C-alpha cells in the first residue's frame, strides 16, 4: 500500500449554523445544493446500501462501501465557479463503450482508488473534497456496506383475498418493488456508525432528514442504533424535508403525513422542530400540520418544486432552508 498522508483537518468555518444532512441519492444531493450557501459548516451523512450499477460492481469486486451516493454528495458540494462545475462533471462522468469500464462513474473510481491508497474511508473522502474545493464534508452512514431487506405485501388480485407477504433484499429491489413495503431492516442489524458522524450530529445546530427515497435513503439512518440515539439526544434543531409526492415502488400511495408517521414508527423518541413541504404537493395542509405538531414540529409550507416533475428547485429549497434555519437562530452560532 502506498503511503499517503491525510488531508489537513482545518476547514474554513463561515458565519452561520452547523448543519448535518442525512440521506442518499438525488434527494440528498438536492438538499446539499440548496443548503451549501446558507450554512457555516455542512456535513453530509450518506447511506451505504447501494447494490446496483457501478457502485454494486465495485462493492462486489473490492469489498468496499458503495461509492455512488457518496460521489453524488461530493458533486453537489462543488462550487459554482469553473473549477467546481468542471470537477462535478468529472465526478459524474460515466464511461461508455463495451469494455470493463462501461457504466462506471469516474468519481466512483477516484474514491475507490483513494480508499485503496489510504486504507481509510473518511480520509479518502476528505481528499476528494479537498481536490474539488467542496463546500462541506461527506461521511458514510456507517463503516461497512449494508444490505436493506424488506417485507412486502403483494397486491391483491382479488378483493378480500389474504395478502401474501414476501421478503425482498437489496436497495434497488426494495426501491422498485411492486407491492407495499411493510417493514425494512438492515443486515447487519447494528452496523457501527463512524465516530465522525456521531461527533458531527452532536455539534450541529440543525440536522435534517430527507428528501429522498423514504425506505432506502432516509429510514436506514434510523436503523443504525448509534445514529438513532444521536438524533434523539442531540441539542440540535431537527428538520424533515418531505418529498414532492409518493415514489412508484416503495412509497406508492403514500400521503405526506404517512411519510412522517413512518419516521415516527422507526424512531418513536425522535422529536422534530420543522417539517418543510411543498405548497402544491400537500392535499390536506391541516392534517399534515396536526401530524407534524404531534411530533413537536412547525409545518413550513413553501413553493420548492421544480418545473421538472418530482424534483425540488434547489434555489427555492435553499430559500426555504434559510427561512427555517433563521427561525432557530441562536444569538451567536456556535
């Protein structure tokens, strides 16, 4: 193994709150893009259950954490100057052709190369962040790859028939399953969280969950015992950003309030301070406000949907975050 030193740990801390955003995939990338201009220190905590595509291939070949969601978070933290935009494009570039590199994202290969050189996950990600000039830090949810397993109720072909429940394994399979997700769990059931994750949550002024695939990107954080404990005991304000609608597969038919109720089922001791929802995506605002209030939260309604179906507008979402963070402003951010 080549010896490579860790990157400098000192980071420029801007005026503003310390924020930890938990999630994965496109939902986390959207929240990071929206948050990065409004906070003093931003940390992304990313799920590590991906088993498809380039990430799945690298995970199986090298026994590493799946790098894809980590790569997307790093790309979202790149600046808006030429340097940042160029490196974001490099990270997201996928190789074509018919050879062994087909389908691999360049950023995935870069991350795995640094892990191989350093034999240390967080230091490798910190080096990538330094190269990119990323406006924040990216951490894996836990220190080993995990598998998501679900029990799924099959659609009833004949009304009144007993429902068949079957087991489904793997993030991709759960995210695209036909039927209703009844429950999810992680394998192993108690994966270790990195100490950097617990430290970041403990030092945060705000922590946020969502938006994103509810059962495969958001709920998994609550299934890591150390993270669930950290989220329920932190002095930070806690916010949830709701999706713009149910996703085909894992949350088909879910109302906005059902998303909150699922969170409460997996972490009954988790109290919230704010729930952010798109004004045009909530059929019954009064009902959602009551469910949010039952979890201790104020409902923040805002126009945050993009013109592209199912996607948040990061500028509008950033404005909503800025207003929400301001409501929890402490006299002097720590």
